[in-house]
C-alpha cells in the first residue's frame, strides 16, 4: 500500500515537473525605447550690414542654404557691398540692396547661383532672401529683407520661389527706418529712395560678436 502510494506521489510529482517544463518561459521585460538622437543644430554664420540708418545683424543658415550663404559671404569678403545702396524700397513689401552704387550704376558680379528655395525657410518678416530675375537660377549679389510676411514669395513662379538664407537678429528697427523712407524714380527705376540709404560696410562676425551686438545695453 505504502509502495503504491509512494509510486503515485512520485508519478504526480514527475508529471507536474514535466508540465512546468513545457510551459513557455516568461517573456523578458521589454527594453526601454532608445532615446531619439538629439537634433543637430543648424550651422550658422553671422554678418553685419553697417548702414547710414544703423547696423543690421544677420544670422545666415549655412545648413539649409549653403550655396546662398557661401555666395553672400564671398561678396562680403570681396568688399562688394561696401558703398552700395538699398536701391529698391517698398514699405509694405521689402527692402532690396547689394547691387547698385548711389549713382545707380550696377556693379559687376560673379556667376549666378542655383536657387535654394526648397530648403524649408519661408519669406516671413525679418528674413533675408536672394533677389533674382524671372529666371529661377539667376541670383548673384542682390538680396532683399522682408518687412512683412510675404507668403506669395514662397510659391513657385517661373519654376521656383525665392530662396531665404537667413534672418535679421538685430537692428530690425533699422530695417523699418529704411522701409519708411520716401521713394521715387531715379536712374530709370521706380521705388528708389530719394535719400541715399548706404551700406557703408558689410562684415562677418563671430557668434560671440553677434551676441554682443544684439544684447540690449544696460541703462
């Protein structure tokens, strides 16, 4: 009797062990999701336009508009913008410069660059964009600063929109002073300021210099 009972107990124990062995092992806890990589900051270049109305500090986005920024920087290094004017001013639209001397003579330029209008930057107030002709890839030295949101310039015309390559980070009050000058006809062109609005000097800045130039001065 005892042998039969012991055999039964051993048999049931073996059966339970076999059933436990057949059960799937519990799933390992899920590993936490890997942290998303931090976004890479845009590579920026800084510049200053010293004008007869005051200084304009620019932040140029080399990551999103490398060709336009390299082009603009080279014209600065060449001294091309020094002594030029804002030759076209439309108060509810933009101010344009970079190509003409005060006597309305156009300066020589390098070859045109490819239009970078698909870079995600938009023609909003305070942005700087490449000026061009009706040909998409015709921009050289001339640029304009939007004084209002110009969403229409983000829509393709003549095969492309207008390429933004940076923004004003200091001196927007100077831009507004320029937009409000009186304009008329001069040298066969319309919307020319009746007083010369000069770019006396264009220069490159370090990030530290740009920060210092845009930090409000203590009273």
